[in-house]
């Protein structure tokens, strides 16, 4: 059997892979997406669908998030027009975010963080307790400081992934689900020219690894080390109720948990309503490998912190819980570039808990880089060759 040939082989059918497939295919690039499971079968269906700038301090991740925020509304419009009314809504909701500190120490940290964000162009509006309760009437009375972020938004992550992939396929991308990578195809110079799978060879000018927390495993199969690790997160979902939470609301501890290197359990309160009437309650972060066991102690801690923000949740009924693995990078930045150690090997991974929001900007960067044209933002900070990542990389195995 002749090997299947494409311009780009994308490994991973989550939201990063789907967004990259859509961007490339829409520009006329031949794309084949492969995944050992199904579209949105991993991290992209086990998260909250955050499109946030509020949790990012000044720096390269914030720049990428601001770029993504400028793209999401038009992307949603394009998807709706292309896929039609018969495709489920991605539930884009520019609801805004409210961050609350309930202690004096937390208030000082929050206000200092906000000052830096505002210098970086984030629309962060410090509000008093009465204004916070005007936005969220059921908030706790224990408010030491609060900030309103009108740029924060939300999508339904699994549907958004499916929509991006459906769009990519309409542009000509091919999708091979339940297809594992077994190893690399290399030319005589050591450049990557495809992958082997149980069904045979797939050849391409480039291979883009977009496998989320499994990207390190895929890179290893291709002959290099990439320090992506899975960081576990847990969520609770209530039964349906009257709409009582109107924004994404979280406590000031969330920002510290996002940026922490600590592998031990960290929890903070993140609470929001969904279009279906349930309430999502998170979140936790913990480096436990790919251990997916239910942790009742973690869920209890998440619930207790949510009740501190919204006391009425003490009487709410939990319908289910779920967890997922986020692709954690040691320097807290995604990798969006070619691998300098192996020509032909590219990455779009390592976004940790921000992958849903950053997906469309990541896809734009990948498209511009692969086509050799100027990028809209500086791509160097996300390169696999960056200095902050060098201590974690090894030569080709």
C-alpha cells in the first residue's frame, strides 16, 4: 500500500490540533490529523472552556492571550456561517470575569497584580464591594478587594473543538481517529518526513505534535525529549438551577495556582454558570502523572472554597465530577515552533490550562511560521530553542 502523503501531519485532535488544522487547510496546505482516540477525546473535553486574560500577568503568555482574545469573536462568527444552524453552538459567552479577594493579604496581592496587568494593556477595573455585589448579588459579604475583567469569555470546549475540526475538514483536512504514532520516518539527513502507524506509513513535509499532555510521549516516540508533563485538575458540576452567577468568578488565589511550579495539590475557587443551567466549580492543580483516580479530598476542598465565595452553594446538589490533564511546561510557556534538533518536527503544545483560549492564536502563529511569513506577534518566546527551555532538552535520542 502506498503511504498517505500530506504537507503537514498533525498529531492530536484536541482544540490545538483542530485549530491548527483549520488554519493550515484554509490556506491550501494539505493536512492529515491523527489521534490515538477521537476528536476532543482528551483534555479538550475535560476542562471549563476558559478564554481568559484575567489570570495572566505581564509577559509572553499574556501577549498570546490578548492576541487570541482579538480573534475569538470573528472565529465564532466564521464557524457559524460555515457550519450552519444545524451544527451545535460553541456557546461563546463574553461574560467577563470577577476576581475577589476575601482577605487583606489576598487584596494586596490582587491589587499589585492588577497594576502590572493594566500597564500591559489589560482592561482590569478595580471595583468596591457594593459594585462587586451589583455584578454578582449572591457573592459573599467578605470582600476585601474585587476586580472586573470585561475581556474574559467562555466557550463550550468540546463543541468548539468539534467545530474547528469540522471546519478544517470542509477545507480539505483529513482526519484519522484511533490511529497511534509508532515511530518516525526519517530521511538520510535525519529530517522527519512522516510517522509510522499500525495502518502503515504517513508521509509529510512536517509533523506537528499537538497532543496536549501526551506530547512528551509522542516526541519520545519520534526520538526527542520534550518536557511536557500532565497536571491534573478536578471539577464539580451542580444540577440545574436558576441562573444566579453571571460572570466567571474566582478567588485571588487562582492566579497564584496557575503560575506555580509546586507539584503538590493546590486548589482555588472558580465558579460560573453554564448555558444549560448547571454551575461549574473548580479548580485544582496537581502533578500526579496520568493517575486519573477520583480524589474525594480534592473535591471537598474545591467545594468548601466555592461556598466561601457563594454561600448559597452549600445547598446545591452536585450532579457529577470530572477531571483532566493539562500539558504543563517547566517555564510556563507553550512551545509553538519547529524543533531545532530535528528538522521537520514541529510543536503546538504546553499551554497547560489555557489551551482553549490560546488555540486560535497558536494556530495563526503556526500558519505564519510554516509559510515563512511575518507573524502578528513575536514568535521567538514560544520557540523550542528559547533559553528558558534549554536545561530541559536533550539531544536526539
